[in-house]
């Protein structure tokens, strides 16, 4: 039985890696309405694995209980096969995910071959569930079981609550053509849907044609290379959001190169397209981040502040400099420096809220580092305004006026679920575990939206509570589960 549990523990580790790395960090499946069926399959499989881990880690099923366990193991095969087929139809899997799936499939076969004789012997026993502790391996399996059930519940809730947006006819036809890069991401996907809803023609640049088709159908024009677009193509505005996920892995030298080049290469492709076009776009709206300013303590930072040493600052600075070159071609260039973009349907907030929901949200380091943020709803409105309004140019801090530290952010998020923020994590283990990437958590910028205030932009969600209250609860209120998405016209 020790060998069975050891194989199961290895399978569980690979499954957790696949879920966190590929499903959460790489493609953020729980925030994609087009992934509802895949999420349902993941929820069923995680729940099934949760039961298997809990049973084998602590019990010995006999008779019909053993037969039921065997049936669950067979059901897992069919769920996995259907999941593999669905993934091939709806998104382009990276090589690492394909390799991991292959190794896990082989591992599951080995597990069944080793466990089958034991399971057959159990089936000959009486119909009883006997407590059977297995030491450290058993406790690891129990822990995996709890984790798998939580993961299954998360995917199931996401699949049930995510809804495709309602694209109603706009009151007026804009006639505008907008090129969007990064249009399948957390911000870009909803931006594309909003633009389509107001009758803009959208050209979507993506590396994953399958995922884009699954999400949007034939509503936008989907391209994988900008040099495929003809010179006579009319493009009125470009929104450049494309770039590898910042929190997708430890910032090794290779990872830093990937983060930098994924942004610069796309921006260069946009500039090359602009040079070829017979009719130039009016504007380029380019994403950036408040990391541009580096770690600045309590210094108040408006758009006139410069960068500081550090990888995140260098990344934002180089990206902005590349985009700025479009001004030479006559484009109005607006560089939006985003803080944390918050929404319950995806991004960083659901991950931060998971421990907060159970009272384990943590203050990181001193907690005094500033954590600028903006609601996704306002971020989308800002991008749309920047497309339309010629006054939006140069750097603009895309942050809400409600300035909070990381400790205050944690306290408010915990309070939304009726808990105190009591847990503290020292900076040293965070830096040891994440290396330079720990700057995302431990460095801070006290950024103010000076340009937006001067331009008269009105935030519809100015305070953190206006974001948290959609899902949070207090001890005195009955928990409820509002829809995570709303119609485009109501946003």
C-alpha cells in the first residue's frame, strides 16, 4: 500500500502544479466564460480525486465500498479523455502542459496497475469502511484531498456563475475600427466584448486562435500576425495590452527576458504595421504599470515622477519607450500605468480573497508598502475614454484615488468576509521564496491619479469597499452569491 500512496502523492503534486501553473496563472480559466465546460470537467475530476485521496489516505473500503471506489477510478478516465479533447478544440496548449498531461496519464496507468490487486482483495471483504492510518503518506493524501475538494468547488462555482456577456445593440454606431493586442487576457477580453457591443469593428491579435474563437466566435477579426493585415486596412485606434503574465513564475534570467521581449516584440510589430498603413491610426493606448516608479516608500508619485532601479521599473520604462516611438508617425500615445486591477471574475482578487474568506489573509512584510489599485470596470472605462478623447496622452496613472497600504488592503478585504486581519508573514521568507519577484508584494508606490483628476475622469468605484462588497459579507449578514459578471450595457 505504501507504493500506491507514493504514486498517488506524486500524481497529486503534478495535478496541483498543472492547476496552479497552467490553469490559474497561464490562462486564468476561472475568469473565462468560454471555458465553462472545461471548468465543469475540472470540478468533477478534482472532486473525484478529493474523495480518492481522503479514502485511501485514512480508510480501507471493503465489499461494495471498494467496488464504488473502482467505479470512481474508471469515471476519472472518461473525464480526463473528454477534457483532453475539449482542450485541443478550444485552446492552444503550451508544450509544458502537454508534457505534464502525458506524464500524469502514464502515472495514472501505473497507479491502476499497482492498486488493482489490492482493490480486488478489498472487494472480497465485507461492506465496511475501516479506519486504516498510513503514517506521513496518509496525512499527505488527506491534505491533498482537502485541497482537491477546494479546487473542485472553486472551478464548479466559476463554471456556474460565469455567463457570456449580453451584447445588446448600441444606441449609436461608432464606425470605429480598433486593433487590440492581448485581447484574450483579463482586461482585454472584456474590452473586446465592450467594443463589439458598441458596434466598433475589432481586430484581435492573439497567439491562440482557438481560445479567441471559443470566446468571441466570429464577432472580431482574429489574426495571429500583424504583417498579414493589408496596408489599405483602416485602423482608427490601437490598444496594446499584450505581454507574458508578470506573476507567471520566478524571475529567472530567462523569465525576465521573456517578460521583456513579449511586450517589446508585440509593440514593435504594432509600430511596423503603423508604418505600412496608408491611413495611420489616431492613437495608441499602451498598457504599463505603477511598477514604473520602483519602490518609493511614502513619496507621493504623480505622472512627472521618474523610474528607479529594478526589473519591474526597467520593464515598464522600456515598454513605454517603445510605444512612445509611435508619436513620430503622428499617433497620440497614451501610456496607462495600472495599479492592481480588481474584479471578482478573475485576476488577482479571487486569489487574494481565498485565504481571506477563511480568516487567513496575511499582511506581508511591514504592511506599510503602498498598494495602488483600480477596479476593472473603471480600467475599461478609462481605456474607452482614452480612445475617444484627444486630451488623454502621455503617461496617466490608472489608479483609484483611495490610497491604501498592503496592510490596510488586507484588513479591508478580511473585514469584507467578517474576519480580523491577524496573520503576518515576514519579508524574509517571501524574498527567499520568490527572489526579485517578491517586489510585486513587498515594494510599494504611493501613486495618485493626478492626470485623471485634471481631465475630469470620474471613478464609479472609488473605494475598495465598492469592489469588495459585491462578494464580501460581514458576520451579521447572510452570505449571498451575486453573479460575477453583468451585461455589457450595465457596466
